[in-house]
C-alpha cells in the first residue's frame, strides 16, 4: 500500500471518528457522509472497521491478517 493510500485511509478514519464524537452521528449516518466525501473506497474501509469492532465487542478476538 502506498503512502498516499495510507494517508487517505487515515484521513477517512479521522473524519469518521469526528462525525461520531464531535457531531454525534450514528454509524449509519456517518457512513453516508463518508461515502459522499470519499466514495466507495472510503465507505468500504470504514464498514470493515465497524465489522472488526463488532467482532471484538462480541468476544471474537481472532484477527485476520
């Protein structure tokens, strides 16, 4: 993964986090805004992060590399 891609994904994660914490959006609302700003790639990345967190919340500590 290139440095540009890494920086873009970090920007997507920071934007998503700010929508949740600063603006009080739900995951679903924030995902819509991420898709509008960053397109399908950003939306897919955040969706994967949410799924990963849900697995951890449910006690599934297996991590896929």
